C-alpha cells in the first residue's frame, strides 16, 4: 500500500488529470467516487486500476472490506490525506473512497444486440446536463433496456456528476458513447427497429404507440430536442399528454414516462 501525503505527489497529479474530458478520452479511464459506486465497479466487468482512500474511511467495515478485496485482486490501493482526496472528488463531503476505472469501450453493435426478449434501446441525442444524463441511465437500468447509445454531441458519459447520478447503473448496461447518427440509424433499420422520438409537438400520443416490437426511444437536447439527422429517421415523433398548465417536462422525467410505457405494455402483453 502506498501513502500520499503531498499534493505535489506524482500519483495524485496523475489522478487529477482525469477531471478533464480530453484526458479521460485519451487514456480510456475515469474516476468514480463513493463506496457503493466503487463496489459496483468491482462487481462488474470493468477493470479497476487503483483505489484511493483515507484512513478515516477504513473505520467503516464496508470500506475496509472493499479495500481488502481490491488489494487481494491485485488492484493498487493508495492511502491519501482527506484534504488531498477532496481534490479528486466532485462532492463537498466525499465518502473517502475514489477509484480509477477503465472504460468499457462498448460498440453500437453491442448496444443493439438482443440478449433476452424484445430489444428496447434508448438513444440520447445532445443531452447537456450531467444530472439529466445520469438520471436517464439510471432509469434505463431500472427498466432493463437493451442498451444506451449516446450521440456525439451529448455530455460526457464519464463526467463525475454523470457517474454519480447513475448510482452505479453506468456499470450495469451496454452504453456506447460518441456514436455517429448515421451508423446508429443504419444499425437500427438493419435490425428492424421502429424509432420513436420524444417531442412536445409530436404527431402521436405516447399512449397510442405500440412498443411490442424492437424499439428505439430517442430523447434529445433539453431545449432543441433530437437533432436533424436522427429526426429524419424516426417513424414517429411522440408527445406526452399534459393536461395541466406546464409547457414541458424535464427530459429525465419525460424519458422515464416514455420508457416505462414500453415496460407497461410489454408486461401487460406477457400476462395475456
């Protein structure tokens, strides 16, 4: 076990570089924080390079077990001073554990591949708020979607706030990032997917859509919606009925309604 006591330590400087998206993309790794999320990373098929923790955090039996298990698997474990660990986190009161994890490198084909049942894919086009994207991925995980495709102009999947907002769900799903719209549309059409895109001015109500077959649900930028490349390929623009006075819904809420309607219809048909 290595101990870091200075902010000038090369190991600390190495980890701090992963706050930058360009460095995450170049090195293919990202930081995660919090006991639960690091546990999820260790339990999933993600390679963990190093775990950093404070002496205070080891007083928690769960954290101590996590560090012991990681060390037993040959993962580097570094102890740091609390003030130094704070420099690696995006929260004001970190739990005292941070890990550097390798990206999965998921492809579009892996996202669209059917593992069990009828595929349901979520397409994210241009979402900019990290909290929204994290919520969307957590919802996709809860609904057991086949996979998630993030188009090129979306917020970084491995932004610390996105990873934290997923509450570990980023490790449960095939998620392809930086996806080319043309490549995605080609793959969807080749596999017989219908493509539905959420749009407040859509031409079909959510409740008039049939989600029984292979379906891709697309959600777009918080104000502009899905981009023109994807819009040209959709089978229907879908609106969510809103009998109240609000003009729109948060994109995370809208995504949940769209995906859960698919879950509801499929659960109902399986009981018939």
